[in-house]
C-alpha cells in the first residue's frame, strides 16, 4: 500500500543530529524547539491587468491542474508566487528581461 504524501509535510524527530528538508518532510534535531512560522501578512491591494486570452487559458489550466491534484490554490496565489520568484531568482529575471527586450524589437 502506498502512503499518501502529506499536504504540508510531516514533522519527524530523528535519532541523528541533522536537520534537513527533503520531499516535503521537515526533520528537526532532538531538543531543538523550532515551530514553523507563518508567512508575514501584508496588506493586499487590487491589481488589474489585461491578458491575452491564450495566456489566461494557460493560467486557468495551471490552477485547474493544481486543484485537481488536491491543492487549494487560486489564480491570485499563482500570480503572487510568479512575481515573488521574479524578485528572488536572478536567472528567471534575466530570462524574462531577455524575452522582453527581444520581443520589443
């Protein structure tokens, strides 16, 4: 019988003194008290934009795939993660910059 993967990971106290994040499982060192922290709450502001219908279908399809897989997600959440990744991932930012510069010609 296969074990269903936990949606948010599981907490396991191992015998060794290591700490790692692996396949959705957080392993804490015995004796170390580290409760998971909630993400910082920020005020949300309206963001309105127009998308090409083909791109909107891509977003809709991706959200539907995630929902069918059992995840509670929204288009807002997907867009927030994309923008967050743009601010955190230099390679992604460079790739998007290159696409924008190339398509502007």
